[in-house]
């Protein structure tokens, strides 16, 4: 901005133009300094984000601090600085804001000698600890034996090379321990697990789900060795002949198939998916899994162990209760059914009656909890 200064010398009026630097810094209440600008020696920036948000935004990440410093010095040369003000990117990520956290001297401008640093967020700990082991899983001996090879792979991915167990499918009735085995595998192998429900991948906009899939695998590769656990796979991988009944999820399936095919070789990443309805999965998706592991309902002895283990943690005492008899009456119940529909329901009834848990409390829950697992008509997927 220029302002004319009027002088009169020997009756002649002369106009002199004085240049005042104008700051383009978008700050709250910030005004251009009128005194002589001083080049800052040091400035610390914090990524603040965009003024408006959308799901299609890409957020910049500083890959080379020295290169970013040169980029910032050249772009923001002469910009006024003070703690709390904002600097807006005008080139690669237009309108992405950086907030000034610290600057020395306190009121100065960006100069060619200014040291510019970006505040780094604390990296989340990659080790996601699960307080569960294979010994905590009652039954499912076949599943525990088969996932041992995955454990060995995660402990030494380079040893397996192209023979790595990359895609594993867990299937069976709900509540039989599929998620628990995955958590135990993560804990036993000492690697992180990224868990996602398939329903959360179905977004409002076309392309959103595919982007989430690729971001998920990118993150897993950064944390490798790592497990990706996809629950309720049938929500997105329904037989393609019937996907029009479930919405447009073909782009999600295609993205998942691309990642599972290993076109981008992500060393040390193992995909484990779980479904309660393996018979409705699309053939192209199912073919990508080199191992299918079935989870079965517990037998009598396993039901008894499940009841004994969980009953020991109940806040009320068991009074004249035969857990073996309860186990005998609950044939066809999953582990979750025994805990949620029998033990928990009996506990609540006893609390309401202000008494200990009796055989009556337990037996009254069984008829209400019993359910039939109906298979879809065979002609539906013929």
C-alpha cells in the first residue's frame, strides 16, 4: 500500500510516495506493523486445517523439514508474525492454515534466514495390547491350531516371502469367538490389529468407501507387521447378483479385491475377515482367501467351562446351582448366548429380587434365550 506525502519547496508542491509493507497474514485482529520489520530468527507452526471441511480433503504432511522450510520462506517472505496468527498456504494446498505457536522475536516477519519448524503430533503407539490369549478362548481348538501359522508369519514376515498367509476367512455362528481369536492372535504375536466393521465402509458418497479401504491398508503397511480385521464381511461382499438389493458397494468390493490380490506388495500385512453367513459371499471375494476357518458352537464340556469361567466373575453368589445341568439344557447356544442371555439375564433377575442367583433364575432364562439359526433358502443362491 502506498501513501502520498505532500511537501512544498520554494512554492512548488512535490508528492513523494512512501511504501508500506502489507501483510497477507490472515490473523484474528492482526494489523500490519508500522515500525521497521525485523526478520524472525525462529518460528514454530502448528497445522490448523481448513476453514471448511469435506470428505474429499487431503491434508498436507511435511515429508522433508528442510525442504518445507525453503518452501515456507519463499512463500511467506515478509509476512507479519506473532503468536496466534495464521499463515495460509496459497500453492499446493490452497487455504490450508498453519497457526503460529512461537516466534522470536515476538513481533517480526518471515525472512530468508528464518528457521521454520512444524509442530509434530505425538505418534500413537502402534502396539495395541489386548488382554486376551489363546488360553482364554474355550474350545475352537482347530481355529487356534490353524492361526498359529499366521502368528509365525507376523513374527518373521520376510521368512515366508510369496508363501505368506495373507488372507484368512473366519466363518461360523455369531458369538463363537471369531473376534476373540483375532485379538488373541494380535496379543500372542505382539503386533497391532486394525479392526473395522464392513458397515462403516459404506459411505454417503461414491468413492468414499474405496478411499477408506486404501487408507486402511496404507496405515497397516506403516505399522507392519500388522493384522487387518474386517468384521461382518457379508455386509459388503454379498453375492454380486444380489448387490442391487443392498446398495452400490461394488466399488468397495473392487478396492478390497485389489488390496487382497497383493498388487501393492504390503509386506507383513495379514487380512482376517469374519462372517456369519459364508454361503452368501460373492465367489470372487471368497476365492481370495487361501484359508477358511470354521468356528463351531461349543459342545457340552465347552459350555460347562464357559459357564464356570464367567460365573466366577459374577457380583452375586450362586446358590444351589448346577452349572452342568444348565450346560446340558443349553445345547445350540454360543458362548455369547451363555454369557449375555443366560448368566447376565439371571443376574439381573436376582438383583431385582434382592437375592442370590439360584437354579430357577438360570433355568427361566433358557427358553427365552433359545433361538433357531435358519439358513437362507437354497434356491436363493442357486
